């Protein structure tokens, strides 16, 4: 006998010890054959099963009813079925979820029809499905809770904004009135100037924090947005707070993009405001240009302001990070952080290049 022949696989051994279960039944459901794999799964001896039990007897109650009312008629009419999920019941009421495939054969004699089943244990698959469902439910619960927290925070932001700004407005107004009527004692002016300055700074901080909290609102409302209209709205919003001629603009024809109009107006408003705020001795000149790439647009906003060292290019986008003290240039360090979040919400990137004086 050659080495090849001595190592040939025995078909009977393959059948008995396959990775899946095999069973054959007659037209009445009586089990005629069952391989060792299936018997080990169920915890039965061959003598307990072969020609002693019917296949439906190995099923749970629901599975037995389904087999006799649906699967057996399907076998008799069509001669087979594929990928039916059932649950086998073994010794000591052991339950095994399985995937069942069946085919019929009559050996040329319609009266001696046999049906052969291939049975795949899907215990681990069902376990993974259950774990996946639990993980999904947990994720949905956390997402729901996060939405509730965000809604609570937004309500708090609105309330805090109103409740904080009202007394601050009163404080600033009272100080201005005292100054106007010259009711401030001589020598106390600097203290009142300090109070007024810090009250205004707090008003600005509350305003910027509220805007930052609103950044993610409206993500689901993306539409086709004309960036030229966005820039015009941003300019109009600034004109209400700044002098109408606070800056000159050179805005080329810009594309339409998919996004949130509210967020994009806030984006350009913050960028324009920064250009005006960090101005040089010259009147601010703000240029907006676009370049079409393969699958996106690159929009550049440039100005003739004071500039900064390139090493700070990442830092300026961090929350409440500033390169200049509030005593030199008024600000909160929140505007560019909001810009970064808005661009990220739109699936994009934002960066800057600069040097002092440019």
C-alpha cells in the first residue's frame, strides 16, 4: 500500500465526525441515521435514537409544531429547504440553536422516500447576536441619555445667558449713567472703569459660550447652501455691532455646498470678526477665495492683520486659548474653537498659515 493510500480519508469517518450534524429520516419522520457529531451535541447514545425516535421529537414544542405543519409539507412538495432556524432539545433538556438544510431522495422508489438533514450549530452566532442587541440597546440608551443631557445643557445655557446678561447690562448701564451725570467721586473713576470693563468682558464671554453651545444644533438640517449669501449674512451681522466701514471685503464667486446655513454664517462671521479684531494699523482687508478639488472645495479667508507665529497655528483653535491678553485685544478664545467644530460637523478640516505682520 502506498503512503498516499494509507493516508486517504475514510468517507464513513468524515461523515461520523464532521463539524456539522447529519441525520436521515423516513417519510414518517423516524430517524434512520445520525452521525456522532449530532449525537454528542444532544448527549444521546446511538441506540437511544436510531429507529427509536422521530426527528420532531428532538425539537422544542414550537419547533415540533412548525416542522409538522410547515417543513414536512414543504419537504414532500418541493423535496427540500435551506437555512431554517430551529432549536434542538437534547438530554437533560439541553437546547441547541441550529440552522437546518434538507433534501429528499427516493432511490427510484417513490414509496421509500428519505430526507437528509445537514445541521449547523449556531450557538455562538446567537450569542453574538444577543450581545450585539444588548450593545446596541446600551448604545441607544447612552445616546438618548446624551441627548437629554445636551438638551438640559442647552436649556441651562439659555437660562444662564438671560439670567447673567440681565444684571450685567444693568451694571454697565448704571456705571454709564453715573459717569454721564458725574456722580462718581473724584479718584474713583479708575475703579468704575475696571468694573465696567470686566462686566463687558463677562457679557462677551456669556454671549460666546452660548454661541458655542449652539454649534451642533441643526446638523440634521443640511441643505444646499450658497456661500456668497452666507458671507453677505455674516457681513450684515457684523455691521450691526461694528462700524459699517470696519473692513473692506474682496469676495470672489463662491460655490454652493451641502451644510447648515446657520452654522456656516456663524463660521464666516467668526472669521471676519477675528480679521477685524486682530487688525494692523491699516484698514482690515478680508479676502475670500475658493478652489475646487477632486471631491471638495478649499475655501480660504485671508486678511492683512497682525498675524502670529506659525508655531501657534494649532493652539489658536483650542477652546478658550488666546495669544493676546484681554487687556490688549478683547476676546474670549472661543470663536475659532467654534469654527473648528462647525467645519468638523461638515466633514471638513480647518487650518491656518501666518507669520507676524502677515
